[in-house]
């Protein structure tokens, strides 16, 4: 009997996207965020989920480890957020539940600041650095309920050794959210 493994199955276009970029090193934060935003854009363009994308990198080398896109509507699972998909995929690839054990550390680029659920996942996964594009107000403005996030979440992350950079290419990331809303994309967790 083998150990059980939680797997993320990405849509057809995401597999070829990963193959195209997996052997590249992403040196700048801007390049990492551009990749996450492109994932969010393609996900809405292909109609395979919500307007969110994420990518996991080795912090030291800049090598792409995994990608994640929002799969809530296509999988009918409320926990299938882009950050969750990138984290689970990275843990499968690296064969560990604790990404802090990876030489060089792991950093996550997310097209939008994490919701309350994804905040917990980032904390518990052992990620050492978090890059964010659009902010909480941008996500809420598009109609998404991000949960009761503490206002000082960045400071709380940094207290726990997770470096955070927000507002990276915010306008580009927020544009994907507003286009999704304007095109009547499914708002799967409207403010309650």
C-alpha cells in the first residue's frame, strides 16, 4: 500500500504553460508577479476558474517549482484557490509538507493578496516569502469575500519569518479582477 497523496489536476493549458516555464529562473520580483498575473488572466480566458493565479519559486535560485490557478468553479471545491493549488503541487514535487526545509526556501507569488484560508496555508506550509499583486480591496471590489483578515497580517507574517511584498504590479493584477467582474464571471463566494 502506498501513502495517500493529494493531487492537483490542472487544465490542459496549464500543463503546457508549466512545461514552457519550468526550466527558467525568475530573478526579479516583477517577473515572478508577471507570471502569476498571466496565470490569472489565462484562467479566466479559458474559463477554467476564477481570476487568481499563483506560482511557487525557489527563493535562492528563482527556479519555478509549481503553478496554481483558481479551480473553484471547475472542480466545485471551495478550497481550490490558486495559492492552495501552488502549495499542494510544490509539496508533491518536493516530497514534503514543510517547504521551509527546502534549501534556499520557497516563495509564493500570488496575483492577489491571500484570503483568510490561504493566509493560513501560507503560514503552515513553511513559505519564506510572499509576493502579492492586487490587494484585498481590489478582490472585494470585484465581489469576492476574502474573510475576516486581520489588518496587520503583513506584520504577523513577518513576525513568523515570512517576508511579504504587496502591491507588486497591482494595476495589472487588479485589471484581471475587474475584467472578470465586467464579463460576468462567477463570484463563487459573494460577501455574505
